[in-house]
């Protein structure tokens, strides 16, 4: 009987150790954050920008070379709002396994003498930035960074470059072209993959967040920190992410929110 009891104790101890070692792999339940930004006023028509260089090439794209800093969809959705988790360090156990399947590079093209897409995001640890010149003229690809080395490289027609960021950045980084002054875009480079940008309907989705209390940042290039609600100081909002879906619903954005930048 004594040996039998000892054997049971050893099995229970071994089982406890297996569960303990396996715990980090099951660190959290997961939830999705959604919402929709709606502009409350009728937007102005996009302004065409001055094509001051390479007119024989870039002039062919004059209809798309317009002011992109404030884009409102046909149903009032405000596009290109960044929303991201304000965490400079995040334990690997709190990053859902689905994010391991992200592309190895995030591509931004100089195409039609503008940046396409106008805004983008990447996870520094897993993804590189790839710049591609799809035009018939040269571009000077620039990224103004804060914690990383800034980037300024000539891209001849058809050329591409890849750039690895070393550190996550707390603010979006401005993209520009040293040859064509109207070109502008934005990039978030973070230490985690929990970010999104609103689409032409104003909607955004961040999937598979770890449940718990978190703080998020809202940022838009025309407003800077977007204070869409009184308690979202400096565009920061504290939320409890629950398992399943956490929906912020319709978030009204007024002209006054862009007046203070």
C-alpha cells in the first residue's frame, strides 16, 4: 500500500510540473476590439496638390495626387486613424499565436507619385519595412524616426529597399520624398502587433488581444492625439478587454477636435 501511495504522489507531482511549465503557453484568453469613427460634418472636396517636379511623369496621376491628410468616406467614416496598444514591452505569452503568420515585410510603394498605402503599421520584431519605387522617375524615400536611425535613400525607378527597425516607436513616423515635396505618409513601428487603422467606413478591428485592463492610443495626422471623448486625455483610452468582442460602437468626431493641433 505504501509503495502504491508513493507512486500516486509522484504522478501527481509530475502532472503539476507539466501544468506549471505549460502555463505561459496558455497565458490569456483573447478578445477583439472594434469601433467606428464617424465625422459629424460634411467634408470638403479633396484639394489637388501642386505637382512641382517631374510633371511629364507625375502629371499623369494628377487626379490621385490630392490632399490625403483628411479622408472621409461617402457615409461619413473617418479614414486613417491609428489605434494601438500603449505598451513598449509585451511578454511573448500575451501575443496570440496567429500573429506569427504575419508577412515578413510591410510594403509601401511610391506609385503614381504618392505613397501607397498612405498609412501602414508593422511589428518591429517580426517585420521589415519594404519600400518600392513603381514609378518611372526616381524618389527619395525618407522616414523620420525618433528612437531608430532615420532613413533617407534614393530609389531609382524599379528599385526597392528593405529596412529593419531596431526599436519600437511611441509615435507614428512621417514618410516623405526628398524629390517630390507633396508626398507624405505615416508609419507605426511597434514592439507588438496590436494596432489598426480605420478604413473608409471609419471602422477598425484589433483581433486576439489578451483579456484584461489596457491603455490604447488614438492618433490622426490632422489632429495628432485624437481626443474623441472627454476622458480620453492626449488620445489615450483605458479599456477592459473581455473575451469575445469589445465594441466601442460609433465614435463621433467633430471639427473642433482638429482645431488645437
